[in-house]
């Protein structure tokens, strides 16, 4: 057919004609520049989105280079250790004080995301497993990394997750302003503001945890993420390690994940995503609305301010919600504790939920 023929024809401009070294050089320069540019304009998940979009452009333009899967796994390990950094005594104490409410809120959010995932798979034309991971309310980069290990299309999962991240941050800032809080000034809160000051020994130990954890988890589903997370969290809580991850290391990790996913895009995939973008946006807004309604109920139950509970239950990234909580003088400890608990819950139950979403969508088909 004509459309198949047109897709099989080489593009008028193809990077495939360039030597591999030149392709790598261009990718590193452009991906790094895009990440920093997005970060300058305070785009959510800038260090991931910039390199991924550049890599998508390379993939669509016929680039022949591909990132090795081990590089991708090291990026996963770094994200796992970043999540482990949030496992502090302050967060655990806050979680213990309101553990029953947090568990209740986590179960509600996970259930709502599963319902939205079923809807997207049923009426949005997206595969069940991909829809389940795409609507999972965990850290976006973690969900993208795990989806790859469980057979979902990480390209579509990445698109769904980061469409939601953008929606969550925009709605979160709007809600904060409507409630009289100032959500500005996020440029002063980079990832370094959440991590401790630079320490050479702890940096080396953090790198060892990443490398050893990735190696140890090679044969475990999502082990490249989970093993460094558990190992790093245990060592930090025991006082043997203060996780130190400078911005340049996180930039490399996010860039590796974004580059690995982006280079796998082609014109057929882009066409698939574009046709389903309205469904992705609607599902993100629906999940945000449902979580906001549950936050109102929980705030009434706890006698707590709505904004703190809203940020705690919002299906966005832990780092983005922490930044907004800091800027709006909300209960940062509560927000981090609930976001962290939900992240662990989603990581542990993600594969099971994905299987249930697939099962339900197959019955409805």
C-alpha cells in the first residue's frame, strides 16, 4: 500500500549516512544542550525530557547508533539510589505518625490509576500493559525504567508519564496560586537542594552502591532499579552512607535513560503516539481530578490543610511535588513521606497491577 511504501522510503535527510562517531558527538552535544535549556526554562523533568526529545529526533531521522542496555541499567540504578535518598528518619517518623491515613491514600491513588489505565486501554487504543505503567502514579523515570523490564512499550510509557508530569506541575502551581500560596522561585530548588552537600567519599560509595546493585539485580525483574534502591536506603538509614548524587551524575543518568528510549522511536511510533495524545492528556487530567477529590476527603479526615494533602496525593514526581511544597510552605515532611510510600507501593505492586489491567481489558474487549 502507498502509506507502507512511503514509510519504507528513506527520509530526504538521514543521519545514517554520517559516521557513528559523528552521530554520537552530535547526540551528546544536542542532548546536553536541550536538557540544560529545558532546565533554564524550568521545564519539568528537563534532564530527561531534553535528551529524550533529541534522541527521538535522531531515531526518526534514521540514526544507526543505539545505547547499550547496560548503560540504561546503570541509569536505572542511579534513579533507584536517588529514590533511596528520600528514605530518611524524618520521613519515616512522619509516615509512622499517620501511617494508616497514608496507606489508605496510597491504596486509593493506586486503585484510581488502575481504573484510569483500564479506561485508556479500553477506549484510548493503548496496550493494557503499556497503559498500566503509563498511568502508574510513581516517579516517572522509575516507571519508565521498570516498564522496559516487564515488556511494556517504554516509548509510549515515557510519553504518558511525562505528559502527566507536565499536567501535574502546571495544575499544582495553579492550585497553589488560587489558594494564595506563592509557587514561584522553583529555579532556586534544584535536585542539589534535596541532596546533601558534596562529599567525595560518600560520592564514591554511592557509585559503588549503584554498580554493585545493578550487577546484583541483573537477573531480578526491575532489579537494576530495586536492588540499588533497597541497598542504598538500608545503608543510609543505618548511618553507614549519606547518599551523594551531584547534578552532573543525575544529568548523565537521566540522559542515558532518555537517550536509550528516544533512539528507539521511528516515524511509525511517532504516528502512533500522536494519534493517542488527546487520550493521554485526558487520562492525566482525570487522574489529577480524582486524586484531588480524594485529597479533600483525607484533609477533612485528618484536619490538615488541603494544599499539603493535595501535593502529597498528587500523581506527580516526588521531586516536583517536594519543590512545590517547599515554595508554598506546605508540610514538606508529610508530602515527602506520602509520595515516598506511594512510590514504594507502586514499585512493589506495579507488575501485579499491570497484569490485572491486562486481564480486565481482555475481558472487556
